[in-house]
C-alpha cells in the first residue's frame, strides 16, 4: 500500500512539473486575449514561469524567467504600440518579439528595454504579416521577477480555428 502511495505521489509531482515546464513556452505559447477593443494580458514572470530561452536575440545571455505569447499579424491589425507595465517598483521589465520562429538563437525583431525599474516599456507593433512570439522577461542581468500587463492598444488579428453550423 505504501509503495502504491509513493508511486502515485511521484507520478503526480512529475505531472505537475511537466505542465509547468511546457506552459507559455516556445512549444506551447499563450495567447494575448481580447479585452474590450484591446488585446491585453496580465500575468507574472515569477513562478511558475521559468528561464526557457537562456539566450535572447541570439546575442546575449539572460538568466531571467520569461513568458512567451504567440500572435499573428495581418491586414486587420489596428494596434500600433505594445506596452509592458508593472506595479512592482523594484522590477526592471523587458519584452521583445521574435519573427517567424521561437528560440534563444532567433534574432529579435524589436526590443523594449529602456525604462528601468517600475517603468512602462513600449515598442511598435509589428507591421509585416506573419507569426510573432512576444517574450516578457526581466532586463538581462537585473534579476528578479514581477507582475505585468501587456497591452496592444488596439486589436491584433485572431485566426479562426474552427467553425460549424448545427
């Protein structure tokens, strides 16, 4: 009986880590939800986020936690600016987007990391049609993690995945 309980506990613990490791990663990115007329998301780079990329923009090491979102741009886009804000005055947030594919060795199409601790970062929304990955992290080397809101200040196109009439 104790052996079965131990196996169950180990199995549940392993399942919890598998779910956490794959959440909001390149392999399983989240989406930026539509709130009113804007696409926005509120989350955190603290647990369960982990350092998934290790290297950012194919150029510099980043030991910080990151959270990854996927979105597509097409002609229906109305957003012109992405903003990253935090309520954590001691955290130095940064964000970037990758074009076409996701990974630590992929060059960054744009980076927002100019403000410092507790400051809202901004960068232009991509204008070229295609798939993009938005990475929210800490400024490399700054350490820490924090709560954030990303706001697209308008609409990002959403692809219809399924449609049926019953």
